[in-house]
C-alpha cells in the first residue's frame, strides 16, 4: 500500500475572524480528520500570499442539494483535532454564503448534526437561526441532574448552556484581564462536562453590548470569533439577570461585531459579516494498492 497525493479545489472563508477551509463534499477526501489536522495547522497549514494567517479553525465539508426550495446544504465541520462539531454558528454562516454564491439564492437551509438552520444572505451579511438555547442538564450535557448556573468550576464562576454545542459562560469585569489559555483547559475538561465544553468569558459594556472571548473545544485554543459562544453569552446573560427582553444584543469577539437575538419564545439568531478570502488547491492523501 502506497500513499499518493492528489489536489482538490478549496476556498477559505471567515466570519468575523473565525476561519474555515471550505470543501465541496463531492471532492474525495478519504481521511477527513487527517486532512483537517494537516491543513488547519496554524504553523504549516493553508496559507500563501493571499492569507492574513496560516491554518484555520476547521474544515467545512459542504454538500449542496439544489433540488430543494430553498436550497439545502449538508454541513459537516471537522475540527483541527479531527472531531466533528455538532454546530458552528460562524461556520454555518460561511456555508450559507458559499451556497448563495453557487445558487444565487438569498435563502438557504443548513443541515447540521444539531438540526436544520434557516439562513438569510444579504450581501456579505448572513443571519442564521441557532435553535433554542438550553440549560437542561441532559442537553448541555452535564454529569448531574440540576442546571449549572453561576457556580464555581475550576476557578471560574460559570453558567452552562447548549447553543448547538456546550458552553461554560463566565461573566467577568474585563475579558482582556483573563489569561484564557491558562484557565480554560481545566474548565473545558471538568468532570461536570462529560463531553467537554467550550469556555466563553464575557464582560458587559456601558452601551449594553458585551465583549467576548472563547476557548473552543476541538480547536483547543482561543478563536477570533465564536458564534455559538456569542449566542451563549446572551442566553446566559438573560438567565442570570444581566439582560431581559427580546431586543438584539451586540456581542464583540476579537474578530468583529455579531448581532444576537435570544427571544423568550422562539429560536435565537446570529448575524454578522462573512468574507471569502481566496481559493486554492490542497493536497489529499489517497492510498493505492
């Protein structure tokens, strides 16, 4: 058995700095985890003259199904550690932008392991439904039968919520004062989270917005933006009394501003810009007799 190298076309997208390699699922990639690990690497991964930075936060394998109205996209996000994420808000927004460019449709349905999400594309701005945030222990999930709200977990006071993936949200005075790489791993792997958790810190601003930083499970580091984390900030903010009502809230990770709604009755929404950075070709390892 030998290993041959083939090349496939890919695109690079990002949503407020949360960046992804986009692969048409019709392209053959026999070992998706290895492909993601290789090309997402921040030191040696996808890059070039067009790229602001090397690597990516994950690979979006997208299967476009044009026969539906509106068109549907089956989205599989493989993260740098080879795991598959059930949901990624910015990834889903990038998937919608990619599909809109191929179909001309401003309305798309994005099928994810966490459910089907409706998306609206208006120029470079994409709004996507994010489902109903849940604090229920079996949904987060938690290794206990009661909700986890403003409790100490490995030194952070966190609230646990699932916004497509589990988040441990901690409200702090200033997100820039938190050494996230130092404190997040212990929370991410805490026993109370049997499947692990993303760790999001947020601080309220005077204008009613929030600043946000997220250490992402699967990336195993901080990302420039996290859509599920931004939704988690608003959902947790309402749960602990920092917010009320259905008005849109601006949440600002390092990569830019996102607009979030978490209605009392109905699905949350995530809105923000997307950008196609460039197109290129990448190596795929193919085994042959």
